[in-house]
């Protein structure tokens, strides 16, 4: 994953008077039997819902998801490893084919140039 390197290169290539500030938040969801769970939340009872954009743009988003702020490439790799271990673990625990579980990993990034 070269994302952090790319962001650092972008920052180095601009004027010393400006800098690129960014924030990454990892989110990891599971859908099973029409129930959505936030797998990074410490509260397993927290309600997570799918909503349609109130501005009627047709976009779908998920509410009440716990963001995990990512500050390094190592953290992204760590979360990806955890995500890859979840699927076989679910197959073992629930004795169900993995096709009944759906997992989603999000890494949204917000950036802004600051003077």
C-alpha cells in the first residue's frame, strides 16, 4: 500500500507555505441475516443502519459506525490482516459457508491544503 508515501510526496512537492493535511478512518462492517454489525466497535449492541442520502442524490451510507483513525501504513496493514482472519474464524465458529457473511472494509480519506 503506497498511499502514505503518495501523500508524503504530494506534501513535499508543494510550496513550503502550504501543506496537505489528511485524516484516514478505517471502518469494518459485517452483514449477516440482514443485520449489520460494526466489527471495530467495543459496543457489540450498538445499532448500525443503512440510510439513503437525505439530499436525494441516491447515495447510500451507514450510520453509527466506529471510525478507527489510521496514522501509519503499519496500522492499515494490521487492520487488513485482522480483516483477513475474520472470515475463516466465522466459518469455524458458526459452521456456515462464508457466502452467508458479507464483510466491508472502508478507508475513507479527507484531505485539505492548509496555508
